[in-house]
C-alpha cells in the first residue's frame, strides 16, 4: 500500500512539474500584458506587476483595426466550420453506409491526400484561385472547407462504423430515403464527433497564418493572425502592447476548448479505430 501511494505521489509530482513548465510562458504572457513599460525589462524579471495596467488591452486593440480583423476571422471560422461539419459528415456517411464497387480503394485515395503537404499544393491553389478571381477575398479560406477534409472524414467514418445498421433498415421501412436517414438519424447521433471536428477546425482556422498571408493583400481583408503579425512588425519595441494583443487573440480558443472539453473527450473516445 505504501509503495502504491508513493508511486502515485511521484507521478503527480512529475505531472505538476511539467504542467508548470507548460503554463509558465502563458503566465508570463498574461502578466507582461498588464505591466507598465518600466517593469517589462527589469532584471531579475518581475513576474507579478506592482500595478496592473488593464488599459493596455484597449490601447493595443485600438492601435490597429482589430475590430475589422476580428470580423473577418469570425466570418472565416463560422462559415468554414459549417462547411466542414456538413461536407465531411455527408461523405463519411456515404463511405460508412453505402456498399459500392471500389469503396475501400476510393477511401484509401481520400486518406492518401493527407500525405500531401501544404507546400506542394500552395502554388497550384494560388493559380486556381487567381483564375477564379478569388485572390484578396475570403473565399479561398472558406470554399475549400465545403469539399470536406480527409482527416475529418476518417474520424466520422470510424464513428459511424460503430453504429448498428439496424437503424437504417428501420428507417427504410418507415419510408425514409438516404438523405433523411443521414439528416434525421445519423447527424444527431454524430454530435460528439461533430463537436470534436468543429473544435479542431476552429482552432486550425483561427490560428491559420500561411493561408491569409498568401491569398490576402488588402489590410481590410486581414484575419487576426495576419493582423497580429503586422502589428508585431510595426510595434516590435512596444512589448506590453504585443503581449496584450496576443493574450486577447489566445483567449477565445482557450475558452471554447474548456467549454467543449467534455464533448471533445466523448468525441475522441467514440472515433477510435472500429471495424
């Protein structure tokens, strides 16, 4: 019993130690964002400011048109997430519930697209969007999500493979067609998995820097990640403002993650390798 408790205590100590290591940079970011200029470069560093300057957040936010950047980011995040949820779930439903020749081969091709790095598709995508006249618009950041994501399709297919097909047969007896089965039966059942892919997509889209950098030229179209990069270039010596704006941009994904944490865990556990 003593050895068991000692082992558990050692594990907890190690976990707490590494947790503090991971939390230290964020804690430094947060405290530096509310420091006065005179305390930023003190040596030895001062972790807790003497006076908390919460006005730094409003000051930093007003130095650039971050309201416009926030609006653009929200448009991209919301529309791309809607696209990913419905397109990926619909394709996954087809792969999981329809029997047709070459289904597994086609599914392997879809999975193989995950091996293609962004660097390879970057130039062809730019040429394609330029031909369509979409450069310097938000369309290149939104429209591709309506064609699904191989990773999300894989997760949702694995989830659907664990659901008995008796539901399909019962629904068909009641006169439901394939789309009604997907919309009224399987889409509600996929809620944990859909929350999971929504969180993944929101985090990826919110933090995306390379996409907006390549496809956007006009500052009025910038997202928050691109606006933050420009802000750092223009205000490199204003450390408190940089830390303040970075903190504000980091908070929404963190809050969303903690709110959806239960659904994320359920989604991960329900999309394990089945079938």
